[in-house]
C-alpha cells in the first residue's frame, strides 16, 4: 500500500533520516552523494512492477 505525502514532507523525512545516522559514522562518510528520485525505473531484466525503498550503488 503506497504512502501518500507531499514532496516537501518527503524531502523533510529524507533529511531527518540522514541526520539520524550516528555522527561517528557520518564523520567517516566521504564522497557520498544521496539522490532522491520521484520514481524508480526497473533495469532490463527486472520485473516491471519492482518497488524500491532504497538502493546502494558503488561506483567502480
């Protein structure tokens, strides 16, 4: 069941979640980018109804 919220509320929730990362861990984060997308587009081979709540991708 999807959760309905405004863009502003979502941005605020995302910001609060990032602030909840313990400071000791945040101090070790370097060169990390966080992107918030409106919609996830499934990759080739993924089920078209794939729903993600988060995704980690490491650059090579």
